[in-house]
């Protein structure tokens, strides 16, 4: 029976009230557990609103960290779990059915519940605290109306274990999945939920990571650059500290109870999207006999396993449900049909070990301990850049590489009927591309191949199986080498300058090709006269972006126009870089026609082709919606850096939207930090916009100008540094 609090008690015992919670419908043991956890947690909000969470145990810190995340943006927390569990359609409706089906091919609640029960007690304690923290938040904030998840369960943490913006499952094409199982084209909607896949593709996702050895730094301490490129506001910046040795700071993907990209007092880690071949597709030879499907495997005919998946979805009249009969072979679920063959997909599925690796690396204190977490081999989609207080720097390639027969082309679907295409044991860390303390004194990754990761000290491609990496070099990779090599006096500030270096390697060949096209055109060509002014500016351009740069505007608009014309009517998406044939190989007239068209467009939209880049390229945050609205009449901030495909290390994926002429960014630089390791840690950071998802908060957009100029602020890593920089100190729920 719940206790009744008299009015006099409300006056006399405010301290007691701050640690109690009355939850309608909750039983006493649960209420007491939440209250006790809250009493043992202290959250200190610094003057940027960032939560520094302190608990006696790791579990109590998890409770507080997830509570703080919910305070900042519960919508994003819930939406990540709706997506992770295949429940988006319960909130967004019929348009998300196939997105949910894709997840449910792999994520089954009954199986996750079993794995939760069988997981180590220490991990169960963290998952329990995760659920308690979110349920406590909902209990204390009845005004918050979840879209679909009204109660969180501990096992749910196993549905979302790694933190990347797009996991292996999301490689499955939704249109093809819908065609196979529903006979309908893909349906998409971004209303109220995650960005549509076509919206997310506007700016290639990825990241920059770099580590500098003490031999190349002014203070003879290792430095680390943490620069994820994601959709904006995808992660929360916070610190997690416990009396059990946890002390991690950085970016946590909304709803996860570990720092995904960050550092502790001894080591730091940065993940970049990898081109490792960790997912394979199998062409299955299937025939139907006596009402059942069978597939060929060696000399056998094996029955195709069928199952029914129900996908609930919201309608204007209430909830409805669509049921699918799905198929799988021993390789994995069938996801599409190709030339008369069914295609099954195989990928890593090991949520307990994945969550274990994600969490335990945050407590590693040296290279040996960090490498031990990598032995779990469950960070399947990412490369990792590492630095520590002992002066070590390291590169780990994608952490899940099954051994395969090299005679097959694993970049394409392989024949599923032959046992020769089976996966074998995983490549060890030593058998995978890796680096430890290269002679160059630096290493990096920008989602490109690892063969240039440390200049002349890089791993050699011929030493590894072809399937170890499917990547290539990139304009960003070439730019990274340019700013890292032959420099031996790095500081935190010069590493920031390198991360925001304005040179655009992607235009090194296209712009000379355009100038050559103009020079070779006859004087009588009307295109030559029309484009004379723009070409003269581009001829004198130093290939550097800037808010006041007209050549940046001309180059980016021209490059996209060339791409559009080369792609033809079938070209998809507003921005993909210089795809197809090299620009220098295109007809000169085509290059000039594209520039002339750009001049006309700029004149029509902005009044002059001489429009500076910053007048077009803008950062704007108006609402807390996951898919942002944009308005040319509302306040916005100029941004100098460009989309990453032009070679800008600082990335800003922007475009125009219906009703706008200016371009607004939605992805690219999201969280940027630089860290110096030694007897103590010194760090600077900036978050896109601000840490709060609530427009009424002063921390909704208080970092926007710093973000737009690369002006990183000091990180308050030690509790003593919070003195004079504390906005609020409290227990969860108080």
C-alpha cells in the first residue's frame, strides 16, 4: 500500500521528496528500487547543458545516464528502439511496414529475452538499470507521451548494441524486400521518424578519425581526433563516472548506455564506417514440391524454413497488422530474388557479445585491455582509431571478417548451393589489417581503404585477403594525408585546424578540366562569353572553401550539375560526388553548358552568380523533430565547409528543400572532439546545435556558431573542472 504524504510533510521534508517517486500502477518494490537508484546518482549539468553522471556502481551510472538522455531527447531514444526492434510502423503507420519487416527478420523479442536471461549477471544489471532509468523518467514525466513504447524492458538493450548510424541489417534494400514479400514497391515516409533512406543518402555517411604519436606532438603526448559524420543530433554528449572504475566521456547514441565514440582517463577510441566485407549474399537454387520449398546444397535438397512475421502498424482508425510468410536457409533470411534465384543474406548476429564489447571498451585502461575487447569480434561495421596515455596509437580494421575461399568474388552474391562458399572461423586481429605505433607517427581513417592509413607505414594490400576490404581511396583520404604527413609539432589546436582545413582535394582535377574546356573553346562560342567571369574566378581559386567564397559556390553547383547531366534522367539523389566517368573525360561543351546553367540558376535564385557560399550553405535548427523543417525567412547560420565528397574533412551535407532556395545541412560533422592523453586528459569538443532536443532550452542551439566555425570548447572531464561551470546538480527525478 502506498504511503500518503500530508501537506505538512510536503513543506517539512523537501529533501525526502526529491528522492521519492509515486508511480501510479507501479508496485512498491519497483518504486523503491527506482528511488534507491536515483538517490545513488548525481547528475551535474555544466554550462553547456552536458550531463556528467556520477554513481556508486556502473549500473547506477547507467541508470542516471539513460535518464539524462531521456531528459534531453526522449523522442530520439524511443525512436531508436522502435527502429531497432522493428516497431516503427506502430508509430509511423503503413509506410514503415517493410522497414519493420527487415528488422524482424533478425530481431526476435523471444530470442532476445532468452539471451538476456543467459547473459552474465553484471551485464544483466546494466540492462536492468537501462530499463529502470527510462521507466523512471516516464513515471516522473507523465506529460511525455511515448509514440509506442510505454514501458521499457531490460532485454530491449540487446536490440541495439553497437551505436552506428546504419548497421548491417540496414544494408538490405527495402524496395527489393517489399517486392519479394509484398509484391509492391518500397514505401517511404519521414514524417515524425527517422530520415528516409533516400534522405540519409544525400551526404555519404562516414567519419574522420586520426591519432598522432608523441613523436609528432609538441607536448610529446598522444592526440586523438574524434569526428563522426552522421545525421545531425544523432548522439548525446555526456560523461559516465562510477566508483567501479568507469569514467568515459563522449558521444552516446540516443538510448544506449555506453559511450560510443570518446575517451576515458587513459584511452580514447573513434569509429569510422568500414568497407570491410562482413555481410554476404547467397544465390539459392529453390524449387517447390508438394507445397514446400527446397533449396540445393551440395548433393542435398534441404527444406526452406518458413515462418510468419506479424507487423503491427498504426492507421487512422487504430492499430492493424500485416502478416508475412518469410523464408530462410541455413545462410540466413531470404531478402529478394535475382535472375530466378532467391537471395539469402548472412551477417553477424551476436547481441550479447556486441553489447559486452561496446561497454567494456569504455573501461579499458591500456592497449592490452582495449585489444582484449576487440577479441570479441562483434564491431562488424567499423574501423577503430585508438590512442592512449602510454603514447600508443593504433588502427583496428572492421572487427568481423569470416574466413572465406578467395577464389570467389565475395563482393557479389555467391553460389549458395556449394559448400565451398561457407564461412569459416573469423580472421584474428593479427590476420586483419591493423597498425600499432607506425613509424610515420600518425594514422587516420576517413572510411577509405586502410592501405594509406599511415602513409609509407600503412598495411600492404597484398598481405591480406581480397575480401578484407571493399573500399577505395577518397578525396577525404587524400586530404587527410596532406594535413597529417611531414608535421611533427601537433597540438590540440593545430589538430583542430587540420580537421577543419579548407582545401578541397575533390576539385584538383575537375576545375583544371573546366578551365581547359573554356580555353579551348572558340572565341565565337557564346558559352565562352557567358562563362568568362566565373571561369576567371575559378582560375584564380586556391581550392579552399569559405563563407565568403564565390568560387566555392560555383564549383559545388557546377559539379552537381555536371553529375546530373552525366547521370541522365535515371540519376537518383541530389548529391553523390563525381560518379561515373572522370570529369576531365567529358566533352568540353558539356562542362561549359553545365557552368552556364549554374550561372542562370544562381541568378534566378539569389540575384547573382557571384553569391558567396555562406549565403547559400546554412545551419538551421527550428524544432526538435527528427526530420527538420527549413525556412529561408527564419534565422540560420552560414557554414563554410562543404559536403565530404568534395574532399572537405569537416563535412556538411546540405541541399535545398521544398520552399527554400538556401541549402540546409542535415548531416556531416555532428560531434567533434580532440583529446590529449598524458598524466591528465585535456580535451575540446563541439556538438551540432546543442545537447538538448527541446527548442525552449537554452542548450537547443547554443553551440551552433561554434559548430559552424570549428570553435571547439573546453571539456570539463574532471569533477574539479566543473566548479564555476555548473548549471545544475541533482538526483534523477528531483
